[in-house]
């Protein structure tokens, strides 16, 4: 019953206790705050950095060169843009050095809209990240996957981005993380820092167990023959809800694929589903020009042109400079539940 | 004119280079700085080897054996002095080197065979630094803590606090050495290193080195920056700093010795600025012609050693001939070695991973691609 924020925190605790994580750091990551989204509260290796994203990524690289296992945070993915060159360098270190240097670093960052974050706290990062060859990029949509993907990211000896859908960070999973107490209130008492003075507070960690969601393995969260929906992160719950409503109201049933890994993505699962349904909708909230979803669309067309019954579709964020503060801006530029439901209905009913 | 323009123009002949003393001295003096003759001759020989390798490299870039040259002729005194004083080895007990692309002398002095430099220049699969993928001088030597050199200016200054942090925790005398030019100090990453190395209570053993040749490609530092000395940047952070004449090998050796000693023992940062020459311009893209208006550190050192009776002209000539022959042989051998093949394009992208179902061993092209 943990939230994604709690799940990531528990995975990081597991990482620093059992997997050799040496440093968890970033802006406001250490005490007293433990992260602006509380993701790093109570961790023994967490520390605060200067407000300097270039220093955060550079230092993570240096720690990894010297045999440490760093997990760092960019406070909002919007601020990863001023360190793109270093991210590119991080992705190429093994390739550029002909296999001499591995770079086991994990960078976690909240991504996407949905918390009324206005222009500078609502960007999506997956399309930018997908251009960083040499990286792996994961994006959970629920707490259990967040736990399993963070542990996978830590265990993987390559640079891994963990994109955390910020609108879902408080969302609770109805599944338990291995070792998590049954009562969510008890978990909160154990690992959530108290409001106010917390200088003497220590977390009581549950006896957590290892749980890995393999990188490159998607999750088929709904099954159906009337269409394939490919999504990840924040829009997974919305796509699932839309699919459930259409099944209930109209009898349309969809394969809903939660990618979980943006790169490498689970092409065999996508491919199998497209072959089965012949109808594809790719949904994400990133802006629509040179969107990662367009790459998937290209592969669907290239490799499944003759399997398609109707034109494949995308439902993506509008190509606008930002997401405005007034909700009119967000609801009219980022896919909403109604948009997804309408697109799915159209997908299922388009005459073949 | 030769391809590297390496012979001087018709200047009037200088004073004859001959031994002025009868008894060999035990030390070489430069102002107040002193160095043993034995050490001076070691440094001198490595400087000659470095120069010979660089000049042969420039020829390669012009002959079609290579596409591009960049390097450090004019910085030999600093580079060799650094390479000889590094605590060389693997892991945090030893020094980490975050170099830039003018540091051939560092690696040669550390013991890299010339052919490993040439293999990279000649883009061979046998290139141990990058498998023929990177520009020359972009070294990567895991066994010696030489982290991959990039062409992206100054990013190494953002990485240095990371290796130094691990060393601070580890203890011992290992330090992190980061080297860049003066133009790059305009990047924020230089300030990152100053700041992250001086977090209160967690100061880091980082030796920051700026080799100041006064130019960023074509731009005179004085036209874009008001600072007289880069070392002035250390003051707000309380970092100890020194500017040294990089064309004086004796002073440069001793300045490096003092700076390294301080970082090793105090576990705190130090900023060392070495004023150096740029004898062949920025790179082959600006022609790499010899600039005869620049002070030549190697010629000066040769004269100093002869004047003080530490060596004679015949021995100098022998050393230079040997170094040129060594460089020539390295080129001949490297050019026989295999090139990368199309099958090598993806190799070494990913380290083997037990948790990746798509790329458990290495990158193999797009996921699921046949």
C-alpha cells in the first residue's frame, strides 16, 4: 500500500543497505528535508549539494569512476536540460573508452505534468532522454514497479534514468512491496519524517526484500483484441481507466501496455499485440514534435504495415512552449482521460 | 618548408651551445628553484620524446594517415613533470587524472608506449583508449585512473569532485588531478569544481591545474576576460593557489611538487596555473604550423642544461634522434594494425547486466531488431 515516493525511498534504503549504494545526493535530498517530494527521507547516505545540476551529474560520474555507486536526483526534470552535454558524455563513457570504463550511475528525476507545476515544473523528459544513447530509461506507473525498477537501476552497471511521474508520487498501490507492513498507516509511522522538527527522528525500516522489475520488460495491464494502447508513467492509470470504461459501456477490450522501460523498450510484447489487434494507439504527455512515441509509431509502420487494420494513431502533448498555470492550458495541451477514452473508442470502431 | 614547419626560420645564429664548465654540476638552478641533474635529465629526455611524438603526429594529420591532430607542444615541462610525479595505479589509493587533450607528455612520462598514442591517431581497433573512436590525445586508462578525456571543454572539472570525494572517504594520499586550459575556465564547470571542493567540513583533495596558453582557438584571453591571473578565482573559496612559469621546467616541477604535497597531506584543494606556450596553434584545423613567436620550453631547457654543464650538444642530438626514431617506428607499426569493422559499431555500449532482458551482454541494435 506504499506510495511511489515511499517505494522509491524503500528501494534506496535497500540499495544502500544491500546493494552497495554509497551516495544519494542532490538539491535538498539530505536532511532535514529529504527531497522536495520526500523520496530520500531518512536515508543514511543522503546528502545535500550546492544548487548545481552540472555538479550533481559530474560528481556522480566521478564517484562511479572511483568505484562508488551513486544515485543522484535532479529536483525537476526541467532542470536536467542545462546538463544535457554531461548526460551525453555519461552515456558514451563505456563506448568511447572501448569498454575501459563502466559508469554505474542512477539519476532520478520527477517528470511530467499534473501537479499544477506551471511552465517550469511540468516538462516531460523521456523524449530528450531517449536521444541519450548509452543510457537506459525507466518510468514506473505504480509503487511496486517503482520499487522494482529502482532496484534494477541500482543493480545495472550502466547509467540509468529513473523518471518518476510526479503526479503519481503520492499514488498508493494496492499491492504490497515485499517486506512492507500491511497497514499503510504503520508504514507511514515507520518511514515518513514528522512534520516540523525532525532533528532527532530516525526511520524504522521494514525488513525489505529484493524485488526486481527487469529493464526492458513491459507489463500487459489489460488484455483485449480490439486495439493496442502503448503508454507509460502518469498516463497508465488513465489509459487503464478508459479501457475499463469502454469495456463496461461498449464491450471494447484493449491490450494496455505499460512500457515501464522507455529504453530499451519491450518490442516483442508490442509486436505481438499489434499483430493480434491490428489497431494501435500510442499515448504520452510529452510534446508531439520528435516525440519518443513517434519512434514507436515508425517501427509499427515499418514492421507491421500489413498487420494493421486501421491507421495507427498517437495521442500526445501539444507542441506548445510550456504548460500554463491556469488549468485550461494543461487540460487542453496534455492528454486527459476524456481524450484517451475518445481516441480509444475511435480506434476500436474505425472500419477496417 | 617541412610538413610540420619544425625548422626555425632564418634567425641570426645564437651563441654557440657548448659546455662552459669542466666539472659536471649536481644540480640545475633556475632563479631560486633547484632540481637535481639526474632528475633534470630525466625530465628533459621525456620532453624530447613528447615533442618528437607530437611533431610526428602533426605529420600524420597532414599526410592523410590521420584526419585530425590536437596536442600540447609547448606544454612539455608541465606535462612531463606531472606524469613523473603522479602516484600511478588503480583505485582511490592512487591519483585520479581528469585530463584534457594536450597531455601526451603526462601519459608518456607515466610509461605509455608511443604506439598507444599513435593507434588512437591512426584510428585503429588496437587503440586501447577508444578503439579508433576518439580524437588523438583523448586517453582512457583504467589501470592508471586516467578517466576518459572528452573534447567537451571543462566537463572534467565537474567530475573531479566525484573521484576526490571517494578518495576523501578512503583516506591515504591519493588525490584527484584535473587539468584544463584557461579559456575553459569561463565555463561554469570550473566554478563547480571550486565550490564542490570546498563544501564546509568536506573539503576535497583536488589539484586543479590550468595551463594558460592565452588563447581559446583564436580568441585572446585578454579580449574576453578582465582577470590577470586565473589563480585570482581561488581566493573567494579560500583555496590556496600559485601561478608558475610553465616554460621553466625547474620551477614547474617544484610548483607541482608543492601543490601535490599540499593536496596529499592536507586533503584540500589547490589551484595551480602554469603559463605555457602554444607552439603549433590550436589544432590541425588551424594549420598546426609552428609559431616561432612563442617561447620554446624545450629549446630553453636544452640551453639551460648545456649552459650549466649538465649535457652536451652531441648527447642532445642523440636523444632527439632516438626519440624521432621511436616515434617513426611507432607509426610504422601502428599503421599495420587492423581497423574497426562494421561489426564493431555497437560494441562496448553497455556493460553486461543481470537485470536487463533486452541487452544482457551489450547493445545489439534497436530492441527486438532482427
